[in-house]
C-alpha cells in the first residue's frame, strides 16, 4: 500500500514538472506582434530606440508633416517619413525604425508623393527601412510613449517604462525609472556626458532618469542645447543640480512644439562620413580556384574596408555581391547602416564556388543592385569595386560599358594577375583597362599577392571617396546627347550664321565630351535638312569644336517643323537609352510649316527642347516648340550679336533641371 502511494506521488510530481517546463517554454518564447500606429504618430513620441511598427493606409496626406530627407527629425510623422523615403507606399505596411542622433539641420525635398519640410537643429532623428527584424534582436510588441496622452494610449495600447536598447541575442527587460529625491542625489555616482553649447533660450541644466544597471551611470547631467553637438562640458557638482525642466533641450532657435517637450536616453549613432557619401558595391570572387584560405583573406579585406569607412545614412553605404558561375547579392545598400553590423554580415559570407564570371556579375549589378528598392540614394555616386583572382573566365568589356553608361564607377582590383606564360589562357587580354572609366591607373589596382591585399585598403578608399574624380558618375556635364538644330535660311546671312556657330561651340565646350559621356550632334535646315554630324561621329571636345567650325552656310527657306522631325529620325533615334536627350533649336523667323505636331512628338519621345529665337523669330512659336514650362526652355534675343549673353542662362537651366531629378 505504501509503495503504491509513493508511486502515485512520483507520477504526479513528474507530470507537474513537465507541465512547468511547457509553461516555461511558452514564457520564454513570447509571440511577437507588430504594434500598429496611426499616421499622425511622431517618432519623438516613442521612446524605444529601435522598433518595428505597422502603418495604416492613407499616410501620404500632406497634413502628416515630415521634416528632412533620408534622415528625419523626430518631430516627423513616422509613416509619412516611410512613404517619403520609398520604403512604403500609400497602402501602408511594416517598417523598421531606428533612432539616431540629432542633426544641425534638415533639408526638405519632394519624393514619392510626399513633400518633406526643412527644419533647423533638432535634438533627435530617425531612419526608416523595410520591416524585416534583424536576427537575434527582440523588438517590443508594445511601444513605450513619452506620455500617457499618446495616440496609441487613446486607442487602448498599454504604455511601458523606458527599456534599455536590447543587446543582440537577448530580450530587452522593462525597468522602472529611478525616483529622484534630494536625499538620493548626494549618494549616486555622477558621470559627465558630452554636453552641447547652451542655447540662447535657456541656461538651466536638466536631470534625466536612467534605467537601473545602465553601465556606471545612475544619473546624467545634460545641459541645454543640441544633444548632437558633442562638446564636452565640466564635471557636474552634486550640490548644484537643478531638476530637469521639460522643454529645456530642443532647438537652438525657433518654435518648440508643445508635444515634443520630452527627453530620452539615447546614445548617438553615427550618420556616416559626409565627406565620403557614395553608394558602394563590392563584387567579390567566390570561384573554386580562389580556395578557402584566399577567400578568407578577401573577407578580411572587406571587414577592414567596413572598419575604415564610417558607414551610415549620411555617408557611405556598402553592399556585397559574390560571383562564381552566377552572381548573388549577399546584402544590399539598405541592409546595414553602421560599420559594426556590416562587419558581422561579412563574417557570415560563405564561398559559392564555380567559375570566375566577373562580366556576368557586372551586368547583374547594373540591372539590379543600384535600384531604389535596394537603397540607391540617387544623389550619391555609384561605385562598384570588382575583385578578381588572376583573370575573369568571361568577358567584361561590354558589361562594363553598359555599367559606365548607367553612371557606375567601376574599380578593378586584380590579385596575382597572369604571368607571361599564363596570358595565353586569359579570355580577354587587357580586361582591366577595358572595364574602367579611365585608363590612367586611377580605377585599376594590381596586387602581387593575396597577402598584400590589406595594403590596398587606404589607397582604394582614398580614390573611392574622392567624388570629384569619379568620372563615371552622372552629372549635368556628362550625361546627355545634345542635338543642335540650326536655321540656315537666307534671312540669317553668312556673318550671322558664323555667330550662331560660335554660340553652338560656346555651349558645347561646357560639357564633358566622350563616347561614354556627353555626345553632340548637329542638323542644319532650310526648306530641306541635312545632318552635319551625328552623336557617334566625334568623341573628343576638340573634334566637336572643329566639326562645328567646318559647318557651311546653306541658305534657303525656313521649315522648322520638318527640321524637328528630321532631327528626331536622323539624330535622336540613335541616342542611347540612358542619356538625357536635349534638342537646342536656333531660328531667326517664323516657320513656313506647322511646328505643333513635330514639337508634341519630340516631347512624347522624351526629348527636352530648348527654342532660341533671334530677330524676327515668332515668340508664340518658340513657346510651342519648347518643353513645358516654356519660361525655362524658350529664349528670345533681338540681335545675333547678343546671342552669347544667353549661353550661361541656357547652361544654368539645363543643369537646374538635371539636378532636380535623381542622378543615378
């Protein structure tokens, strides 16, 4: 009897233990639910330094204000900023938000249907990316707001105490803020923080609560001013502490929104080196011939690059593509926003094997990598660094040409290149010079041994960050096909015709002319038309200027409409797809034929037309020919001798229009 009782007790005990284990498992693995927020929720209202949220549809409305571009002031609508940055559209969705340090200013811009506004210095910023949580990081299911009157609290979502930013692989634990009393103030350890210069509007210090166990800090003293300025202040005297006054740490000048009068504990996050703002792709060799040891050396080289570069949304961004038989993106420009995370990702790359098809990898990068969805910022130069062991197993010339014409600056690092005896096996002799923008050595680095690769980090980055010398980046000066349509009618006369040609030459010489940069062509017309030279005829500035000088005066009537049609067919039909098409038409009289339909066809085919009239030209006709708005694309001058005065204005308008659009 006694034994059976003991057995029953043991069975009950084991059942209870298993039951407790199941409960413990469930407690250890809480199900993550993405918090939902409204369109009007500002980042500054949310205390969490990093979080995933779901935005509703309809946040593109201009009443949800956004301040800044790429990096947004925390006074911005979170969901409005996500749409402006291109992460979301107006249908809503999940996003990842990361708080970063305040900026000295925020520049407004128009993007994706949202007009963001400019703002002076602000104490805190944030960046937005796709709502894919990083592995090892637990994000809050319920957000912590700066006051119980938050929009989420109104909707019934619970608010929580401030949480210390989670360490990767751990779950952030909620803590209760310290209750500060006069008696406690003399017992805590004080640590001076970098303190900004005092703002003109306040001179009181602020006392901020910190979570328990936050390193050695129990209290922080934060003087008024901008948190991001980074000036070191004197060590605080415990006997002179003033209690924090809401609103004492905000703008240097200007209005302070009432709902933003709160402070948060945030470690500043680097925005990246603004002197090296490039979108950078490394194409690494993962072929079988490289071997495991040399592949590890290649990864260490990438890690050294990541360590040297100050990665961030305001500086360089970096992604990696590995190639063997076929290329594959390891991570995009948008994936990692700091050097630490980038190094961790590089360490996890595994070798693909196969051949060394670098040409195929360059084509992949041109078509897929530098897209807006992958983080291409438009205003930053695109740079692709190709690392190859020995030589590629496919051809790179054609793929590289298309890449250059798309505005990508290709650098080639050749490690342990072919010896004299091996050159017979090279698929494409002199492949490096065929791939790069310029053959002056700036874009090519030859490394004798894999063990010497680390020595090229500094020379490479010095060139990559010298954005003024990145000749393949699209600019106003190097990205157009410019076709001049010149009136050679009898009313112009020989002397004035030479003046018109000088005007054409003065505009042409402002541009960077080559086969892959800006190209120039010219058509002369009377009743008839003739092609003086096409886009493919001359590839240097001196050759273009000499060709302009050789154009002979024709004389005849004025059929401008027919001339526009001829230029579209004989000149712009051979324009490259990625080039801006600019037609500059110069005439001194009213056309004998209709110009409306030819002008509409030109606009429909994407040709931007500038109409320049002299003397007897009809201004209403110029406005019909010119691209909208006509005020920016049509010009009238009373005498031929005054044509030269309009060269700067035409150039300025061409560049202003270019700079208002994405460059890459």
